[in-house]
């Protein structure tokens, strides 16, 4: 797992372009973060609140 890729996914999730899980889908254009990054991204987003 690469830190710079995780940081890029964090930015995309915050912007609404990517989602962490299918249950979060608001529209069909959103992509799902690869499962190997999902937990790490969720933890980083929550820890930065």
C-alpha cells in the first residue's frame, strides 16, 4: 500500500468523487475505493476531524 495513493483517495472521497462503500452511493458517477485502501482511508478521515 502506498501512502501517496491513500492520500489521493482521501481527497477524492472528501470531494465526493469516490465512496468507501456501495451504501454511500449518491449517484452513478461515483467510484468505489479499492477494498485494500478503504479501512485506512476511513481511519485517516475520522482521525482528522
